[in-house]
C-alpha cells in the first residue's frame, strides 16, 4: 500500500508539473498573439473561451476561476473588447458574455 501511495504521489507531482508547463506555454502564446495585433487594422479584439468566468449557474460557478486569475489582467492590458464564453452542456447552455471593460472606462 505504501508503495502504491508513493507511486501515485509521484504521478500526481509529475502531472501538476506538466499542467504548469502547459499553462506557461499557452500564456506565452497568448501574449505573443495579443502583442502582434495591429489595432489600426483590427479595431475589435474578441476572445472566445469555453468555461465562463462569471455566471449565475450554481452548478458551474468557479469552473473558470483559475483561468480568470491567470488571464483577465492580460486581456485588460491588451484592450480586449469582448469575451465570448460558454458551453453547450445542459443545463448551462450559453452563459451571458459581456464586455471586458464597461463603456467609458476604455482609454
């Protein structure tokens, strides 16, 4: 039993490391992609993602919290205009999407 627990702990640690590496790679890609946008040619910057960061469905609240914490400030800093988020899994259907910053707060 102790050996199985040790192996499981090792596998979980490796999985956690792999997840952190994937997140790092994805965030680097997102930064590069956002930085490359020419706003004179692309006046609207729209992002789509699956797990809604804000929603009123108690069965799915908090599912996108980790992503929100790691990405929201980045999207603000690059002036993302709109985020579409939601899924097609009843009873959630599509969660309401909203502008990243309220009208009037945009510089």
